[in-house]
C-alpha cells in the first residue's frame, strides 16, 4: 500500500462506533501506516485492533493503547470522537458538562504529550464547544484545531437532491455555517442545483417556500432521523468525514465542506463555529461567508447561540473566563 | 472518484453490522458507483443509505430497496451477509437450519432475478454450507460462487507475527484450508516468517511445539475472542475481506487469501471449502494445496466434517440429496 505520510495519527475513542470506523477508514484511505488507536476501555479497543489485524492490511503498523501519554507522544495528527454517550436520566447539562470536562483533559493531554501536533480534529458533541475547550487548554495555534461541522452541509446537499430528484453531486456548494442542527445557518446563496442558483429557485413552483422549509427541517432533523432508523447515532458518516479532514491536513485531497474553526474577527469573537474553511498542511483557514442579509442575520443568531453555550460552560467552571484564556493559550489574544 | 466498473453490485443484508460496513467499504474502494443496498428490514436499511449520502461521496449512485427482485435484477456482482443472528435459546441446529433456508431462498432469487451474475460472495455462517446451498439453488456455474474463508488465514498471519514479534506482513503465505475454526486445516508448509520457512521453525526454541499449538488455538478462537472483547461478533474484518473478494472478481487487485470454492476433484466431492484459490474476472479457480502428509490428513479430516454438516442439511430437507443436484443446477454433475 502507498501511504500519504509516515507521520503518527492517533485516533482517540477508537473502541467506539465512530472511532473504530475511523480506524478502518484511515487505513483504507491510505493516510499513514503509523496509526495509534487509543481508548480508555481496553478490551473493546483490543477487539478493534484485532479486527484490523484480521483484515490483513499490507504495510500497516497499527498500535493501540489505553495509556494517553503513550497514545499522544509523537502524534502529528489526532482525531477524537472520545466523548461520553448520553445515558438514561442524564440532562442536556450533564452531558454538556461531562463532555466539556473530557475536552479540557484532552486539551491538557495534548499540551503535555504532543505540543507539536500538526492538526487535531474534534468530533464529539457539542463539537464546536468541545473543540473550543480543547483549543484553549492545548495551547495550540488556532489553525491546528478544527471540528467536524460538515454533516449539516452534506445533509443539505442530500435533501436538495432528493427534492429535485437528481444525483446528489448535481447539487454543488451546499453550505451551512455557524452551529449545528436547530442553530445552523443555511446559506442558499452559495448553492447550485443542476447548475442553477438555488436562490433563484426558492419561492418558485420548483421549490416553494414551504418545500424549502421542509428541506431545511429534514436537514436539521438529519441526525435524529438516523437514530430513529438505525436505533443508534450516526457513526459511519461522522467517521468518514472527519478522516477526510485529517487527509486534507496531511496534504491530501482538499476537504470539500465547512469545518468548525476558531473565529475572532468581524464581530465573531472567541468562538468556534463553522465558517467557509480550507484545510491544508498549515492547518485550517477561514473566511466569513458572503450571503444575503437574511443569511448573515442567521449566522449572527447562530453565533449568539454558541456564545450562550460557551458562557454556560464558563459558568460551570470547566472553561475559564475569556480574559484568562491567553494565560492558558498565548495564541488566543 | 474513479470506479473500477459501472456494473451493479448488490449488497444483501446491508442494514446489518457487516452489511453496512460492506457498503462503505465498497464505496471507499471505488468498486462501482452503482451499488444497491438490500435488506428486508427497511428502516435500518434507509438509515445506512442516509449515512452514506451524508458522507458526500462524489459520483456515487447508491440505491436501496427491501424488494429482492429489484435488488437483484441486473446485478453483476452480489455479496451477502444476510444470515440470521443466533438468538437466545437457539440451538446450533436451529441456527444451521435457519441460515440454510435463507441460503436456499437466496439461491432461488439469484436464479430468478440475476442468472447472469458474474460473481457471488457468501459470507453468512456457516459460509461453506450456505455458499454450497446458494450454488445448488442458483443454477450458477461453480466458478461464480465463493465464500469468505480468509479470516482463519489472516488470524494465523497475525498470531505468528505476534509470537515472533515482527510486523504482520513479515509473515507470508499464511494459509488455512478446508473448514473454519476447530475444523480448519492449518498449513505450515506454505508459510514463511521473516523469509524463513515456518516448517523449519516448529519444534525449535523459536517456536516450540507447545507454542505452535498455542498459536493455532488462538487462530481457532479468533472469532470467539472478538465477541469477548467487543461484545459483538466481528464485522469490520469480514466486511472488508469479502469486498476485497468482489474487487478481485471485478478485475481489480488480486485477492491474497484462500476463498471457499465448490470442489469436486481428487476425493473432495460435492462440497464447498477453502482451497488455494484465485479470483479473477472469470470467477474463482482452485487447486488442491500441496502439504505434508499430516497437513493433507488434516485437510481430509476437515473435508469429512463439512461432509457431515452438508449431510445434516440434506437430512433436514433443506438441500436435496446429491443425486438430485444436477436437476437444480446442471453445472453440478
């Protein structure tokens, strides 16, 4: 097999459904032979590693460990789906606090064991918040951390294709920015359907205002729908897309979707959110998207939601007040 | 994306853990844009298809259906993991009978809807028996049907690499033939470890007879071990390897492991079992492996086990007596 690099890629949460799919996806994509699978739950982790060995991949040099120091030492790329799952009786706040604490520890571990990591992709929910916390505690440059934010955009592409009855890749430039689900900002102005601007179709018989609302609702409910259909959260699509992000960061094929990125410009400050991004060997770069007044208003509303979520985590004491961030991470002025 | 072919590939059992991984694996391997996912359980099937859509694969033309006629019509390649899982209180015989009946129907469906299929890979357990039943009822030429049998060989490679503390692909020619698990025939004479014949190492301090027995025991218990570790049957490795078999049948990279094949030669008659095989555009071809007297004896013993299993299914009435096979499938004389 030919690999894109020999650099060490560490997959955090590798015993889980997303993580174990990430391991297989990263191998199949030919990213690097030097993959380290990490999970605190050792038996299932070993099971995943054994399955990869039983697949007989040529050239693979897979390692696995439940020791985070060993996992991260020397890592040049890290992708983490290592959050906690929602358990019965858990409130939204319990889940937020739990994953926020995991992200804080993850950031500290990066600082301790792989401060020279080239790129970190954070996948566990709420990814914009856990990614932000990871960034603050890691001490990394903001361009070194991105979060999975593509699923809303791919779902928009898929739902538009369904509505118009065309092949999915006949819809181009499908983009949502800001936060996820209910809070995302859908940008119609960047999208084309079979070569025609989507904006010009909305409100016509081809896509009535009602039908467009329905498309957006289906996008928002996309993750919930997978749970209803499969009886479990989506795992194949987040695994695949986040490994595509790592591929781009390694210098491979460009990542074609928005990523969550640390933003501190143009009235979007001290936040992580999906923007128009490019991921390359130097990390993640962004620009604030252009759009109609309504779209920009939606983006600002989405930002406002993320600010409230961030402030909630600050109030919980998991993330320090913004004024203290530069002490933890001098790159965050 | 570049695809190996535009021919239709149907994945049977696509809502299951193995099947859904097969769908993703086949897409990522770039086999064909023309993949049809089939499963009788429609909601989970739709969930799998949605996850693939949410991954944003370029050029993909995925379809899905719970109608077997629609699924198989026009299929040039078929891979099936569509067996039943063992349920609480089920005896081994219950499971065997259930999957044998599924295989009989699968064979009839192939005959009805895709008699011109180029290759069919059968994965569900016991694969040698379900593959044989599929072949008999399908009316296909024997070279058009193979079964997943590689996992014992990849596990042998993995366990030898573990014992000798070398990279897995430093072990070459690891081969088991015949049936699976307890009944497989391990061939040491084909294997090299770091360039040295394994046969010359067995019984030396490098690999005592006891250590060799231990390696073989670990291979036999490989599948059971995954269940202990992960709390579920292996799914990533069978999915990956069976899709590699389809790739070879499409004219892609050669499949590097033994496959189960219909055998009727040299005292191995009217049976499906792992032999030394090659899979190419014309299907699966085999030769009886060379080995020591002990190895050949083990292969004959493995054959004897499969004969008893086959005769058990004949006694159940799911498979007709051998004398009647040519009436169902004129290629089986």
